[in-house]
C-alpha cells in the first residue's frame, strides 16, 4: 500500500483536527491546541438547561448507529436531585467500525471533555466509559488521560472549584458484541451478563442502577466540546440541515487506503470510497458495499452516487449506522460473505430471545449448506423467510442486524446464490474435490448435476 | 506454563452435542463445592496483590458488583486464566458466590476458563480481514507456533510447548489493519506470511513482535494534517484573538500554553 505525501481532498477535519500531532493524547498538547476551553465555559457560564438547549439546537445526532438527537435524548432525563449517570458507549464491536478506537487512542481528552460537559448538562455525578476489552492498549491511553484530567481539576469532587462533582471511570468489557446494545451495556456495567432489557422503561428514565442514564457514543460526545465552544449556529454550518456536523467514516474491505476519514455528511458516497479510500484494486469493481457496518443491508455499484447521509441511506433501504463502509469487490463471493456475516451474529447472540438465538444459528447452518452444495434454491426462500421472522421480534436488534444484511444479499444477489449451490454441488460430487475457502473462487468446471434442471426451473 | 492445555469438551461444544463419554466425564467433574455459598476469606488464601486490585476496583463503583469484570480481569492477569481457585478468591473478596463469577467468565469471550498458552494471539476472521486473507494469516501463525489451525479457528488452541494460544476471533475493530491480530493485547497489521513467522520468532526471543506494524505507530489514513477548513480556522482564530490569551481555564492558572493558534 502506498501513501501519498499529502492530505486528499474531501476531508473536513473537526474531531480529527491535529490527529497525528505528537503528544495530542497528553493534557498539555490538548490544551495548547485549544482543548479544555469548552468545559470551563460549561461549568462557569452556562446552566445545565442552556447546555442541553445548545446541544439540541446544534442538531447533533448520535453517531453510534441510531442517529437520534443527542440534546433531545438528554432532555428526556428527569430534572431534580437524584442519582443520574452518563455512559459513554465505547464498545465499538460492529464489523467494519473502528472510528472510536482512533478517536480515543489519539485524542482521549476531547472525549473526556465531552463526557464531563454531558454530565453537567444532565446533572450526573458519574460517567462510565465502557470500552471493549479488546481495546486494552486504548483503555491504557484513556486511563492515563483521565488521571491527568483529575490532576488538573477537570474531573473529581469539585470540578474547577465550582462544587460540581464529576467522577469518570474507564470500564473494560471482556468480549461481547451485545454489550454495545445500550441495555446490554448497562447490565454488563452492573456486573452481569450483557443481556438486553425490555424497553420501556428506557435508560433515560431507568438505566444504570435504576437511575436516569444518558448513553452516548464516543464520537457523539467528542463533538460536544466543539459545539459548546463555538456555538450551535457555527456547528450547523457543517453537513446537511438534517444531519449537521462531520462524520468520521471507517472504510475497509477491498479498498486501497482503508482507514478513518472525517467528512461532512451529505458528500457523495463515491467520493469517500474512491477519492479518499482509493477504491478497489486496479481492474476490480465494487460489487456490494455495506454503508453502515455489517448490520446494514448491502447496496450495489449502482448506488455509489448516493449522498452519504442518514436520510439518503434510509431512503435506499439501508442505513448509515455507525458510519462504517465495507467494500466487497467483484472477486468476493456473496454467499460466502453472507455466511461470514451470519456466523458473526450467531456467535454474538446472547441467547435471551428465541428468534435471534435460533434464527442466527439456523441461518448460518443453511448458508453452510449453500456453500457445501447441499442446498436447493428452495432453501434460499427459507433463508429469506427466517430473516423476516427475526426482524422486530426480539428485545434488541442484534437478530435484525443479521437478518437485514443477509436478507438483502439473498434478494439482490439471488442468481449468485443459485450459481454457488450448483457449483458447490458439482465440485462436491467430484472425488477429491474440496470446497475452497478463498473469497469468490467458484469452480464452475465440470458442472453436471441433477440439480441443474431444478435450478433452471425456478 | 504447565498443566493440561486441552479445553474440556463442555467448554468447546454445546452440551447437547457431547458424546455419551464426554457427558459422563462432565458429570464426574461436578463437585459438591460447585453449589457452595460465598467462601470465607480465610478458606481461600487470596494473594495480597490480587486482593488489593479487586478491592480497589470495588471502591471505584457506586455498587460493588460492577467490579465483577475488573475482578475477573485481575484473576486472569494473576493466574493466566480464570482458574476455579482464582474465582473462589475473587468471590470471597467481593462477597459473591463463585458461581456468580463463573457465569460471567463463561459468557465473555476474553476470559479463559481453561489454561492457555503464555502469549495470546487473537486473529480477526471477520468480514474485512477475511476478504484480505485473515484465514491464511491464522494458518500461518498456527504453523509457526505449532498449534492446530482447525481448533484455533473454532475455539482457540495452544501450542504443545505452552508458549502460544492462538484463536480466530470475531471483529477486533481494526478493519483498517486487515488482516490483523491482537498479540498480548496489542494490535498489529496488516500482517503477511513473513510477519506471522517474524512475530512468533520475536515472541519466542522475548521481543516485541513486528513493531513496525503496531497500531500505535499508524498515522491517520488521510495523510498529514491538511490546512484547516475555513470554518474551523475561523473558530480557532476567534478563540485566540491576537494579544488576548484565553481565559484562565484551569485551577492551575497556567494558561501560557494556551496562547496563540497552533501552526
């Protein structure tokens, strides 16, 4: 992989400003570059109600996947004296997503400042950053930064000598995708298995330890200092009317320059995938792409010119999610991609709800049959119908997160599934033949199977 | 590292897939003390260092059960795995039953409920890594370390010499490094076949594996810092107008470092 010695057009760096400045993770450098200007303003000059109004006026939408207005979410918490909590969701475990990792690793104080302001806005004395256990080295960076922030008086029992108490605890998870689901996260933080809860009550009313709880993603909270420092009107000059601000987009898969790119929402998807991330290797084409992590229904080459925004992705029948683009080029077998996707959700299903536990299990098994050549085209209809029966029938959306992409692959690439069944059946029937594991290596030679007639009749 | 590195069957297969022999073996391992209540501290002999770590974690949270995951991390770091003895010790310190902590240790993927090799190598086999050769990387690491690649891909496998534990893992959140691996809690990638051999050899020699592929050294994908966006530049200029330092923004009163826009 080659890197050109210049920044490429199209990036708008706000959260990623000075991202590779040596020492940015230290409090001195963060302050030298303009950090910790918003927290003093929040604590000295603004009432918590004004903070919430500023956040709502900015139009900042949650960057963790749901895209819900952060200010509105904060305003759902009851006012008054009671134990309230802020949880920062840093359990980034969605395949394709790795933006929070870089934000925390390189600029931890931006997040800490955002967490402290969020705590002041909703009147919480405790903030928990729930970081996935796999990010151990990033959690070490956070631990050091939190210690510095305590030392400087930005956190603790008496924030900047104002009598406000904000304690911040970095909590390491231990490997479970389900803990990224907000109520699973709360259970895990309470020292239980990460099983989602029935909603309502929503966490804003009854969350951690039964108290009102604001849960926001790392990137969402990292936006907060910029809004408080420069104002909601200034913030709304970025992005689109419905999706203001920038978005850190993780691009990976079959692209030449995988990585995180900060763009304004609403730029053409093609620009992110080709101009920034370099597009697929020479001579290859985009076959399918996930616009919002592995939970998003896949889009095709024809949809590359859509603007990259919450609305446009929803209109196209997919979602922006956490803003993670995964590219599969024309060498990748879609049935094998579907199998990888299904296996992940099967592994991660917590097992609490039957449609998800059994649905992910059987989808993975049926897709294995497809790639082994033991399926018939009718199985594709069964796979599609299983997906429909998962969606909306569980306490959380983990099952839906498999059903949507797998369902979209079967419907948009059905011919390829049928071809895979034929090819796998014919290679399995040859003595000594083994089903290859490489993406997309379909052996179509020697195809002669009784399935032919059946497949072609469909 | 000594001890049997083979995982008991009931930890690697759903129990309804066990053979009759495996089922009998599992039942034979069930001990009366599994149903025991909260152990007394004097019964379990907690090492001071472990006890301090757990008590410190208990003090960090409004409710002590929140310290369960940190307590299991402390046990695993102390013993190399979440051993029954370590779990009993943590349970005694926290005042919960061993079963309460065992239920957590078996739920979360990163806790080991059987002894494993000294160096832990988790190889991502999810979508982006798979498309970029993650399965091949897993096999190459296994070949270099002497671990069974099929077992490693399924539930993890330790090398016969006890030096390595290699496991195919779900998305580690580093698709930009694809194909990548987490080696002793540090991320490395993208790794090719030569890197796999070099990493294993370095670990055997007690050195850091492939440091040039470490995540901590990787710059942002978009390249060096571009000129600021005009709107960002405007905000930075108005925050630091010439001749006016920012307000004293910390109790230290030292705002000299905050003066002047950077670059």
